[in-house]
C-alpha cells in the first residue's frame, strides 16, 4: 500500500507564485490578483490586485501592488478565474 503525502500549505503557496489567486481575509473582504511573493509567515504580495464583492465578484476597488498579512488570511484559492 502506497502512502500518499500531501504538500504543506506553505510549499503549495510558494509554488503558486505568478498565478492568479483569490485571498479571503478575516474581515470578510476578498482580493483577487497575481501572487508575486510570499514568506514563511504566509504574508502575501499581490500585483494588479482588486477588492471584489462576495455577491457577484464585481470589483469594488482596484489597487496596484498590495501586501496582505498572513495572520489576517482565512484562505487562498490558487489558479482562481473570475467569472
């Protein structure tokens, strides 16, 4: 019987650099953009970032480059494609 090993979340996140991601933070806001950097505490830097609404995924605000603190992140969806 083969044992299947799952990747650590940090390793998955590091392999997702230059991919589109959706980041949901604790205050309920969601941000969509291209992941350009992460660190051991899961702080993420995104470029071409948009804050999007939960209802329809419509942009609320557009930002350039943003830093989101790892301690504020609920989850990250990798290879996210907006509808």
